[in-house]
């Protein structure tokens, strides 16, 4: 990729004079385009426990950049596009493995009943929207990029307090839904709760997404398995229709009490819009094609986007409310942030940590979650990538015939935080090293 900005000539000359430019390029290439790496000072020594031989010793001061550089790992595309792309791909592999097998999940999982469901938030007041082929309530036909979309028709009557409280409780509502879902499936199968656990299991992978109005909703792949998850076949009575019916009933019953604020007792539940579609395999030729890989790509896309993508809010915490005056933020989003800030001053709402999560409009849950038996884990995918990189490094240091000594290797290390980010020269070189779109990627484990 050709850098789009003029190179920092003085910085590059300084780096060139050190005589370490080729080595620096190799170190920076290991960041794979990360724009805000963590810089560490310290050392690492690998010793063969059996012989006492020092296999490898690394000093940060001897590295071309003067520090050990580690990828930041931020999942937000607005903070680090490279690390966000890695997170998106990992999420795609995780969701796909739970639908078609792979990464330690058997291929027979593709025959299990599974659906793709979208759970929305309730209404907090009418907003500008694009209702299919008709016009908005305001009488206009809004284009897709209209900044008015998602903003209230009447901001003075919009329930801002209810909106941010909903976001703060969305995770608990989902947890309540999963409890009711197990009960509803057991009831339809004629089983007790105790018996259900020995016969079947609910597995899911879900992602949270912000609507234009700033309210959280959830997209989820929900699968009905045998008692051991994807490794065991579901019972004969398990069908996609039974699962769909149980999801509708459980979503209707999933409500939780909220706090008493200004004399108003809040209660939270999902909105009336609930979309559930049976997931077909790639060769399905029916009228509505919702395939495994299309679902995985859809969920992975939203795993790297926060509130800033839909609402224009900030992508990092706010220390002082006055900070929002320095940014170009939509007025509707400003009101949501101010509401969070004001609620954060109330002692009775301290556990919701509204000020710490004001930039997220009150939502403090995980964006991507899954049940233990759904498929592989993001940690396993990261470990596989780390092992691959380590193997590449050892081959570079010792040649292709390096013996496998990891089981008998003692690792001693001491690292301290030294800063974040790159120098201007390093940043320009990193941009120059970034691969063309579509050519990135590294092997993941099978």
C-alpha cells in the first residue's frame, strides 16, 4: 500500500543513519498494520531446563525500535483498523465453526436446528426512519445517509432516561431470556428442567449492535444440541420450528425490574419487533436464503463496531462532560451522553457506572459473547496465531530444522510498560508495509 501522506524526511533519515532500517522494517511488519502498538522495555530468556543451555535471549534495547512492540488488539475499527480486522476474522471463524464445523467442532453440527434471531429495543419515542417503501412520520422520504435518521421527531418528549437505562440493562434482559428459553423448550418437549439438561442444550453466539437511535439490539445464532453441545446430536423432537416458537415465547416473557428514578418505576423488556429466520446451508435454493456464511459475515461485521459507528458518539471514555463540546457529535447523541452523565451522579445508580460508560450511551456489556459449547474460542484462535508466529520466529533464528523444545524450555522474562504508539517515521514505514486489501491474513488452527 502506498502511503497517502508525505514521508517525515528527518525522522526517516535519523532511522537510516542508525543502520537498522532493514531490521526495523522486519519488526514493524510483525505488527501487521497496527497503528497503536504497546511499547515494552525489558528482556526475555529461554533456557533448556535439561541442559541449562540458553536457547535465546532478547533485550528490548537491542531491538531496532528500541522497544518490544505488541499489537494493541483493539476490536474497534475506528481505533485500529488492522487489529479490528483480525478480530472480525476471528469472530467470523468462530461463528462459522458453530454452523458448519471446523476448529474442533464436528461437521455434523450443520444438521442441528439453528436460527438467526434479532432482538430489538422498545420504543422511547418516534424517530426519523425509512419504513420500507413508505415515508417517515415527518412526511419526508429520507435517503440512507440522512443525518436525521434515528433522531427523535420531538426531542423534548423523547424518553432519554429510559433509553440509556435500557442500554444499561440490556445484558440482564438477554440473560433472563436464555433462562426462559430453556424452560420454553423443555415445556414443548414435555420435559422437566432437570430432565432437559440431560437430553439437550442451547448453544448460541451473539453480537450487540447499536441502532441509529442509540439503543442496543442483539443478533444471535441460536442452536439446539444434544447434552454435550455440538459434539452430540439433538433429540429427535428438536426442530427449527420448535426452537423458533420457544424463542418467541421466551422473548415475550423476558422482562426485568429496573430502578426507581424520579418517582418512576422502570421495567425493561425486548421490543415488539423480533425477527427469527431458519439458517440454511449454502446450497439451499428456497425463496429466502439465509446461509451459514452470510450469517457469520453479518455478525462478524458488527463485532468491530461500537456506538460511534451508528450514532456518531466517541470511541473512548469521557473524563469531563465538557469534552463533548470539542467534537462534532449529533445533538441526539449529546443528549444521550448528558443523560448518562446526570444519572451517573446518583448514588442509587452507582453500580451502573453511567459516567464511565457515557461514551457507550450506558451499555457496558460485551459486544460479542457465546456459550461454552457453541464452538471454538477467540482465545484459542489467538493462541494458534501466536504459535504460528513463534514457529516462524524460531525458524528465522535457528533454521527450518529447529527442534521442538517447548515442553522442556524455561522462559524467564521481565517487561514494563514504556508507552503507546509509533514515532512519525515508524508510522510512515508501517503504512508503507501494510498489505493490499484482501491479501492479509494468517493461518488459524484446524
